[in-house]
C-alpha cells in the first residue's frame, strides 16, 4: 500500500473510514484497515472528499484584473468590451504564466479538474495554443478540459466557425457557443443548431453560454434542449448560466424544465458572477439573476456551480475556492435545508465530475486516487467554514498540504458531536 488516509469522514455520511491507495488507485475503503503503508495521513475525523471540480471557468482571462483598466460599471457588456481591448495585447507566455499561477491556487484548494472556455474569436488562436500548452504541463496535477468559445458570436463574427474547427483540430475538447450574443433570436437559434450538429458529427461534447441575460423572452435554453433531444446527445450537452430562466414566466418554465429533463442536458450556474452581473438594469426590486437551481435539481437535472471568473474583466475577486462558489450558490438559491446544502456540496464535486465526463471519479475502490482532506467534519461544515485543505492527493501522491487555521471557529466538536466547548 502506498498511502492510507485514516479515520476520515466521507461526503456520504460514513465516518471514521480508512482509505487505502496503491499505484494511483483507491483499493480499500473501510474502518480499521489492518495494513501498513509507505505514507499515512491521520484525518482524525476530518472530511475526505473526491476533489473539487469546476465545470465553468475562463483560464485565458484569469488574473488580468485591471488590465488595461478596471470594469467600472461592473456589467457583462463592459466586461466583454474590456476583454476586446485587452485581447490584441495578449502575449502567449503571459497567458501561460497566469494560467499556471491559477492552477497552483487550484491544486492547493483541492480543485483538480477544470473545464475552461477559451476564446476562439482571435484568428491567431494564441489563447488556444497557450491553454493547450498549460493543459499538457498541468496534467500530472489537474485535468484541464477546454471549450472552443466564440466570445464575439458565431454568425455575428466573421470566420468564427472556422476558428472553432481549427481549435478542435488542435486538440480543444468541447464545442462552445453564445446564442444570446448573436444579432437576433433567430440567429441565436441557428448558431445552436449549427454548433450542436458539428459536435454530434465529431462525437464531441457541447457547453454553451446560453441565455446569460435578464430577458424573460429569450428562448435559447429551449432551443438547446430541443437540439440535444433531436441529435440524441443526452448527458453530453451543457447549458451554462441560463439566467434568463430567473425572469421567465412561470407557466412557460413549467413546460421548459420537463423539456430539459427529457433531453438529458445538464446545467451550470455561476453564482458569484450571476449575482453580480445580472439585474444591472433593474432599480428595485432587483432580480437575483441566477437560474432556477432547486427546481432543476428537483426535476432530476444535473446542476453544477462554476467559478466562471477570477480577477478578470468581469470579476475582481475569487481564489479558486469552490467552497466560496457553493456558499454563494446556497445563499442565492436559498438552499438552506440540510439535504439542499448537501446538494450544494455535490454541485462542486460529484455533479460537475459527471458533466465533464471524468473517468474514475469518486472514493470507491477502483477510483482514481484523487482526494482532498478538509479541516471540517462534514460537507455542511465545509460550506460553513470554507476551511484549510489539510492534504490534497493526486494520483496517490500528496501534492499539497496546508495547516489548520481556524480552531476557534470550529463548534462542531469532531468527529460526530455537535456541542459548544
Ligand atoms: Zn463564462
């Protein structure tokens, strides 16, 4: 045995379990594992979880906050305009350097799989080349999945489809889109059709920025669900943001959610970004602008929470901590029941792992030996404390350690009592 994590609590509620690891795989999960290993970690009643997974990120723009200036209005459209100003000045080495710095943060936070969109609007495809290089370099530590993302639109921007095809040929994994940014609703629907057909033909997954707007009449979610159904792409098409659903007529949504369920499409909400960017043209009341997360989950649709942005033209905060993301999602969606809070933890672990199609994810025997030990007793405590990641294990090897830092905040009395002391 190479490594044993002893006396760990698991996200499913199992307590005091030993996790045995050999040759990069989990080989035993049981209490009192009577073996020895070359290395042991005593979790002592702390939570051991499969790693965090971010199903929606932009690694080509991360850590560019303030370049060339700050987004003063804080709106999505000023962010897109600012990104257009920044793009021509981007240098490949600098993109790589920033992305690698972000991946270091991610690994330290136990975030070991990221789906990042990469803007393909620039025909030089500098960012694509840069992130493919990053993907190669971080592979021992982190699974980076790339989405060809036509930020300036598919039909609206000349050469956009050609750029996407070139990016896919270079090794980008997933087909992206942005139908609400096309000139008309009809063009948006046409872009969804063309991109889904292309992905189906190539056997690729789809992940579109879809209806990231406050427009109650936007209908691209419906189109994405219909194309997913028509092309038989259940489980392989994801709609990101879907914030229009927040503002839609309730009767219409009562038809839309079952259509989405029937299609087998999945959803990623980005709570930190949705709560700051949406509702900007409202006075009061001001809409929250996140999609209908509990209702979608109740319908049996996989919904993950994504980080989306960290210190870029759209968002000046963030630290690769998926517990921050889940914490915000929990509040915005008012998911405060115990089962709902557990779902919020799943929305940054098991659910996005399914959306990305990760192989061997989990803590069962046979799974890849990737995990994070958190200085908290349970998923709900982890959401409350957003605690230190005591150990991060990748491929059976400890790749990051962090000291405990918040004893005075811990009222949980590990391992399984709730008491003030
Ligand atoms: Zn995004």
